[in-house]
C-alpha cells in the first residue's frame, strides 16, 4: 500500500513529494553531473584547451581568472588543502611549448636527428611532470 506523500513547504508553496521526485528526475535527464567539479577544475580545462589549440589571448585571460579564483578560495577557506591549478596550468604550458618545438624540428627538412631526439625527450619529461600532478 502506497503511503500518502507528505508535503514539502517552500515559502508559501506546498510541494508534494511527487513534485520533488519529478524535479530530481528532470535534473537527471538534463545531464547535470551528480557531483560537480570545482570551478578551478573547469577553468583549468578551458585553459588547457585554449592554449593547446593556439588561442593564447583566451588562455592568458583564463589563466588570470584561474589565479583570481584560486586566491579567493584560499582566502575563503584558509585551512583547506588546495590543488594548485595555476601551477598545473604552467606545467601544461611547458608541455605544449615542448610539443610545438618537437613538431617544428621534426617537420623541418634540415632537422638534426640529435636535436629532434633531445626535443622529444624534453616533451616526454614535460608531459610526465604535467600528468603526475
């Protein structure tokens, strides 16, 4: 036997439990994640994409915003252990620059094999540093 649903009071409105369940189903259908990433994570993703495709002006603005958001988070939550997204952005920048240098050297007809090998190693190291964070 189904128990009667108890109303949920919201201000002057009374919402039955079915309405709450329907709202939850609607949110789930809308594709919203069950847990949300931190704002810094989302900005970092946008930064890495912008920088890797050559949108340097956009990337620079996102990096500045990332620093502001991270600073505000540290100020608001002083005891919280934080993920240094600005440092992670710098590591990504190093990787992309090493990748671009490797591409430039390896696509050159006069590319010195020793320089190409060194550049490849630098790119791998930059990626390793970035991915370990």
